C-alpha cells in the first residue's frame, strides 16, 4: 500500500472512530421523544409569550419536541467541537462523575438544575421557591440549606439519575461578563482593594480597568479563573460531558422556561423575571452591554475574547459586530 493510500485510510479510521464515540456517548445523554411523552402536556401554554396562549395541545407538543430537538442538535455540535479542541470527556461516568459547579435537585418536579450565574439562575431558583408556596420571592435571598444539592446517594441507580429532567443555561460571554460586573463589582464592590477606582470614573471606564487588570495580573488576581460569576461557562457547566436533557439559551427569553413548565406541569406558577423587569427604572444588562461594547477599543474586546476563548469556540457564540450577535451562530 502506498504512503498516500495509507494516509487516506488512517484519516478514514480516525473520522470513523470519532463518529462512533460521539454516537455512543451522546446517545446516552439524549432526552428522547419517548421520555417527553411521559409528561402530561397541558392543553394550553403559560402566557409568558402572548402568542403562545391559545395554542392547541398538538401545537404545544410540537413546540416542546422542537425545543428539545434544537437543544440536542446544539449539544451534539458542542461535543463535536469539544473533541476537536481536545477537551471532550470520552464518557460521562455515573459512579465517578465530575458534576457541573452547582447542581440543584427539585424532587417535587424531578428537575436537576445546573446553576450557571448570570444566566437567569436566580429567577430559576426563585421559581423553586414558588413551588414551595413562597408567594413573592423577588427579594428572597436563596439560603444554601434550602436546596437539595446533588450527591450520588440521591440517585441510587443510574436509571434514577437519567429519569430526571437535567437542565442548564448559557449566555453570550460578553453580555454575561457585563452583567456579572454590574452585579458583583459595581453593586457589591467586589475586588475593590485591587481596582481602586476613582470616584470620577464612569462605569464603562471601571469596566475597562477591571478587564485589563484581571487579565494582565491574572497570576495574582484569579477572578476570571476561579470566581464562578466570571469563570468560563463551558467549564462551569461541564458541557463537554454532562448529559443535559435541555441546554437553554438565555437569548431565547422565556421560551425555554415555558417548555420546562409545560413538561413539569407547573404552568400555574408565575415565573419570576429578572431584576430589570421588577425594579422601576432598572436598565437591563443586555441594554448596557450593547452601549459599552459599542464604545470599547479593540484591545479590550480582544482581551474579553481571549479570556473566554473556549466559550466562543465550544458554544459558538457570536462576537460584537457579527451579524448574529448576541446569538449562537447558525452553523451549529
């Protein structure tokens, strides 16, 4: 056999092997149509979106299936990229799993929620409060002891684990960074001893200093590597290995939340919106992010893209100035 033929054959075997690994491992994490059908899908949809309120049961079922199918497609594409960039976990092992940074189990609806800061996680956790009868959890501080944090003993069998609805959410890295900065650095004055802001500085100027200081002093100031609000999402969420049933996109608004409420029969519970929707005069981080990103110099933007390089590579989020911004690119 010639060297050329050998190279072609080796390449074929490599891609064949990659396909087999992806098929076997990913098939273990799919939320199948059969499992969706096990839920009692209600005849109407919660009125998070006015256009959904009069949908028939058939239309609702189609929407649910389409949402899970879109998530499956996204997860498959993410794991292909995880393998391409050498960070794919060959198999998610139930016995020795490395779970996402924070998993919360709500037994009453059999939902396992992977909490990713600044992706609507506070709203989702307050939804859990409402399930427990708290009428207005808007300003409730979520105590650590309120939730059932996952332990392997909670799921005595692998079958029990896979019976849960396993959900998490992701968000455009640049907008998530702005949201975390406004919440933790501006409001709570986190890292103030390092940043030493001048009172005359605008919030945008403070943001630029935060990004530059954290990046160029990253051996001493490790907030981009260790703080859960600023860490890369792909690692927080273990997207390369954890078998999600549904990976929500923050940019989809309440559509994914609607679907979760439908399949868990909780459409009678009003979902608590973000701070910007309940505090008069509050400006959303999405709106602020658009303003700031449009004024940032290219060096600062490049630093953000470097810090979150794997979020952009693996999750395929668009960057500022690209036509798809802030959404995931359509080629996944």
